[in-house]
C-alpha cells in the first residue's frame, strides 16, 4: 500500500493536472479542490476531513494531502498524511503544514489507491484557529460534480463517483468513490449477504451470520468491530453457526444517549438472542466482549452454554491494569474533549468505559454455572493475578495464560487461538 501511495504522490507532484498518465498506478486517483492562499503566505495550515474506507483489496487505502504552487508557478511545499487510512467507520483525520512565504494556490484533498469504496465528508481548512471558507465542504450543494469546486481527475477504470444521500457523516450528502466494480463484498463486517440489522433497546444492532450448527456468538473489544474476527469467522464457521456482532456504538451499530456499561451491552445481546430465537449460545468474548460475556453468564445463565474470554476483567482498578493505563486513557480523553465532534464524543464515551467499567466483584462470579475458558497473554494489559482471580471464583473454569502473548493474541496467532477455543468447545 505504501509504495502505491508514494508513486501516486510522485505522479501528483510532477503534473499540475494531478497525474502524469505515464506513471499512474492502477486503481489510483484523487479527490481535490484548489484555492488561493496568497493572504495566508508563510502561515501554518491544517486540513481535516471525515473519511471512511470499505476495503475490497486489503491493501487499499487513502491519505490526505496539501500541495502548494508558488507565485512563480513552481511547486512549493507538499504534505501528506501517514499512515494510510483504511478504517471502515467514519473518523476524522488531520494534516498540517506550513505554507511557503510566496504561496499562490493550494490544492488539497485525498489520494486513494486500491479497490475500495471511499467516502469523504466535512472537509475543513484552518490557518491557526481561523477557518478558511470552502466551497461545498460537505458536498451539500449539488447532486454531482459537474458544477462543483471538487474534481476527481483521471478516475480509474470501473470506478464510480457519487454524491450520496444515504451514508453521509454530517448533513445530507457525502462524496463516494466506488471502486468495488459491482463486486459483492464478502469480507466480515462488510458482507451484506450475511448481514442484518436488529432493533434492540431503541438502537440498531448490526450482525452477520456464517455457517451452520450450534450457535456461537462473537463479541469484539473496545472500538473494534466484526472485521477483527475475520480469522476466527473463517475457521469457526466450519463447525458452528457464527453470529458476529458490532457492539452498540461501534462498527455499523448505532447508539443513543444511554451511558455505556457492560451490563447494557449484555442486555443488548440477551435481547438479540431472543429476537433471533436462540435459546442458548456459546460465546467468544475478547476484552470488552469477554466482560460482556461474563455478565451474560451471571444475569442470563439460561442463554449461555460455554464461554471463552480473552483478556477480560470483572472490575477495573489499579490491581487490574497498570496505573499508567489510566493516565494514558485520561490523556486521550482530554485531547478529544478539545474538539467536540460527534465522532469524538462517542470515542470519549468508549474510552470512559475502559476506566469506569465493569463494576462487578469476584463474589458475583460464583453465580456462573457454565464452563468458562479464561485466556490471557503473559504480556496482557490485564494483570495475570486478576485473570487468576476470575478463574478461582468460577466453578467450571479453565485458565490459559499464553506465553509471550499480549492482549491481541487472537490476531497475533489466530491459528493457535482458534485451536484452543475449538478444543474447549468440543470437550464434553
């Protein structure tokens, strides 16, 4: 991905029209607007945009750019963001740089490379704290780009440009560059054929179902989504009916103004299982998902057959994670609070969840009657003594501390993780 973006950038630099046709990389292009910046010469400039990428090609991605042309017509400063953007959720990205002392015009926008569906919305430019007025910054002024200040030069073959009214982050429209070629997307988290939405507790919960057999519920961690379990879905669906869920306020699931708690997440899942007419399920819960799974076993025992948790906790304090974790999370929250966008507000809620929840006790765990495999990495963010404390208070528990592994063992070594899970579920 990186080499494609660099090639794209270089061809952009070498041609005032954006590209040199002789050096264009397949499936690459750009979204850009150009403005005069003479009154801002020599000043610091910041570009922000909301971006979402639904990958078809796992190497696909996009970056923000700023390109100056000087008064003498020569190329000036050029800035581009790193690393490439590939998240399948609306997120704000920022790029800053200093304008040349003799800057004349500024081209800005995004470069993309690879097959994906790229969505853009809510561009802003600032000089220091002053917002520079932009034409059609949120793509609200027209239904196409014919009379727009935005351009998508040399659009790759089979790519489509659309001002969409369906998936906007803000307002009524956003710009979509569709590089799917009409192909069905079967990537976990993006698989429309496997996906559905359930109305639960006043919000919409998105889930996907794969395979046949006993039901197996997959619950992801904080600020993750279904796609993080792609290696698990591929393997587990050979033996089970896998129900992979985007938790409230994450992935494609919506949220409301209720305070995030793991008890609320557990209630969401209980209601989802009822709606899907599933009497009981096996559960794999990673991190936050493990917390939710344990609460489900406490509060809705008839719904749970067996549980595997990875890096779960039952309460949160400095005996569970190192005190520096609290400092780091609070520092992130402080920075996010300075830019109160809807996305940042939701992210703050999710970070607050990490340092305030769950609020159960070891004693609460004694009500769990189903078999539970408690996994954690030797280098896990959750302290080993806490994982052992959970195991000690569940009657039918097994403990597995994986040597040299971290909190991210399911993606660090999916083959070994999957094997441990399947072996546990197959035990009588």
